[in-house]
C-alpha cells in the first residue's frame, strides 16, 4: 500500500463527503479510492468510516485520525508550493474568512479587484460574524477584529478601527441626549453579542481616564448589519465601527452620542496558521489588503507600540 496516496484519498473523501467525489477530484476511479481507504484501515486495525448506501461519516477513531492526516496532506502541499514557479503558486484555492460587516462595507470592491488580478485563483470566501476557528475550518487566512491571543496563529496587525456610540436623532429627541457616560444606563442599548465588554461600555475621557459604564441591553444580536438597522429604526444606542456607520452619520440617519468621549482601540488583524508554510497567494492577499486599507483610509495606522 502507498500510505501517502491512501492518506490523500482518505482526506479528500472526508472533505468532499464521498468516495466518488474524492475520486473525481483526484482523477482516479471510485473503486481505487475505496480500496486505498480500506487498505489504510486494515493497516491501522480500525474503521475510519461508517459506510451506508447513502452516506459516509467518520467513526470516533476516524474523527481523531483526520486532523493529523489533514495536517500531513497540507504540509505536503505547502512543500510542493515552496518550490513551484510564481505562476503556479498563484493558482489553486485561497480560502478566506471575513467578518460580515467589514466585507460588505469595506472589502467587497477590493475582493473583486483582487480576483481580477489573479484569475487562476479559486477564491473561497466564508463570511460570518461568528469567531471562526481557522484551523478547524481550514481557512488559509482570516480577518479578525479585536485582540487576539492564540499561539496557533500568526497575527499581522493591519490597522486600527475607530468606534463611536450612535443612535438615531429621533430616538435621542424622545429620550434625551446623554450628557455624561452614566446617562447611558437609562437608555436602551443595542448589544453586539460577541462583544468582549459584555454589559459594560468602555469609554475614555478627553483627559485619558478610562471608565466602564454598565448598560441594559434591550436587543442582543450577533449580526452587525441587523444591529445597525436597529439603531437607524430608533430602537436604542449602540457601539459601532466608524466605517460601518459613516454614510448614516453623513446623511443624518444616525448621530454620535457623547462625541467628546472615545473608545479603546479596536485593532484589525490578518491571521493564518503558525504551523504551516505561508503560501505566496496568502502573502499577496494580505499585502494587497493592507495597501487597499491604507489607500482607502478605512483604518488608521497600526500603533507600533501595541501588540
């Protein structure tokens, strides 16, 4: 048995959900894939798959075996890429994870232009406000907001996103405009579910003093676009990245609350697995994105003194 070929067949079958799809992907017959996986199971002395006429699923042992096999296959691919021509390296798939609001408001045009510049790349974009595990989801690169403490990742800071507390003028006319941070406690608060601050709003005074103001959420959403619409509809006050609400501030749909107070920096990072060779296509993507953000002034410059 060629164990490396068997490992590749096993990984492709898991990724694609069937032996026939794996065979098509690998350019071999379905019986060949099935035979390689069975030979691998016999060598290991375990069953890797539960097989029925309609489905293919991993056994408990297969679930434990898969991540290690996946890593071996990925490392082989990375080794091959490291010695290929630039043209070859800028082909194949590039799997990117993006926050929903950031991709919609800032990155959609950039992604289209990047694809035009690299027509041989298959760009797979996963858009979600959920904090994706890029290793589990096998992403090549992801854009993340906020502080990152994960030793499994390489982190490159792209810039700082300024934030502002906003509400609709109609809502503020109805309930009164806050004059002090403590006034926020009496207002309806629209909370982003994944916010690390929870039910406290961090604020920085004009003199640099930091305070945390307790708030009462009346709506909790894990989607920034819905939360933005809720603010425009006059449902309450919320904390948003400035790039997300800039047009709504310009046309008067929203108004900044407590404008003399600011908020702790909200860094934006590109992250990728630390246990893998960084492909040229990942480096090109991150470099191009960094330049785009600088040109478009979507973010302020990274603070060189911060992590």
